């Protein structure tokens, strides 16, 4: 609460599997890249990987004045993995 007195909020973003260059590198390094890609997607309740833009949208919201009353929360943005 000392930080709140100084208008400092703390939130965390917990993303699921996101389609990024590092994810592509992991898939390419697999013994069977095509199967690895299918396996990653099959584990996603929404049937697809997240997009970097979706994570960025949450970060922008948390940095904006619109989230002034939001603090102390871990925001899961994981396509349903945590439910």
C-alpha cells in the first residue's frame, strides 16, 4: 500500500502460448516441426495460438488511465488454458 500512496500500481500479465519468432524457432527445432505445431495448437482451448497484438492490447490498457482502479492482479490472457 506504500506504493499506492505514490500512485504506483502493480499488475502482472500471464500469457499463454503466443505466436512469436521464438515460438517458431522452438517448433522448427523439434524433431517433427509439423507435428509440434499441431501439438501446441491442440493444447489450446480456443484452438489457436495467441497473437502478440492481443497481449499488447492488455499491456496498453494497464498502462492507460482507463485502468486507474486496477492493481494487484495477475491477468491471464491464455485462450482459456487457466479455466
